[in-house]
C-alpha cells in the first residue's frame, strides 16, 4: 500500500467488495494509509483540532447543550420562559 499513489488508493476505495469491509480488511488498510498522507492527515488525524473526530466531539457537546436548553418552564402569570442552564 505504501508504494501506491494517493489517487490509486482513492480509486481502490471505490472498488471495494463486501468482504473488504470486514475488520482488518482492505478498507481498514486503505484508510490507515490515506490517514498518513496530506490532506487526509488533517481530515482524519485525531491530533488536529479541525479533523473529523474533533468535529464530531464538538457536535456532541453542542447537542448536549441543546438538550439542556430544551428544559424550560413557562410562567403562567406573565408568560416569561425560564431556561435551566
């Protein structure tokens, strides 16, 4: 895999069979190799703040905050809405 060009690795991803998706299969090896090359290093690397894993963590935090904000109470006397933070 190390001897292949990045474009060859991407093309190989398009031609995967169902058996290639198994644990430690061809997909895992291809993604592992692509993750060591630019720009995939920045996209897939866990050490980068702008990588996909970091983005998913930020999305999860935002979702948790939204859940907390959904808990609210309507005041029947004046119509105010109180939100628990």
